[in-house]
């Protein structure tokens, strides 16, 4: 059997998005600032049956920082996903 580990760090600097918004009489551009953020992701997996079967657990944003990647986007929180893969010969 084999054991797999993986970790990655994602960093985005502070930024300002120019987006269209509806004004009183027209569509105007407004600036929406976003703070800098980091996100840490990780995965642990195990390979069995001569590497034909793979089981894994992945964690995304494991520090659970409440961030947005777009001014109008969904708040990203911690997420966990399990995977099972079987390879047929």
C-alpha cells in the first residue's frame, strides 16, 4: 500500500474590482476593495490493491478563513471532500 500527502498554500494580494452597478439614471462603475487573504488546502490518501484502489480525504480552506474571491461572490469557508477511485485494467 502507499500513503500520499499533499498541502498547498494559496495567497492573493489586496485588490480593487471595478464593477458595474445601477445608478439613479444610468449604469456606473464602482470600486469594490478586497483584502489580501491566504488559503491552505490539504489531502491525505491511501493506495491499496496494487494501486488499483485509492481512498482520499481533502480539506479546502482548512484554517476556515471567511473570504471572498470576488466582491459579489459566495463566502468561502472550510470544506471536506472524500474520494474513492478504482482503476480497471
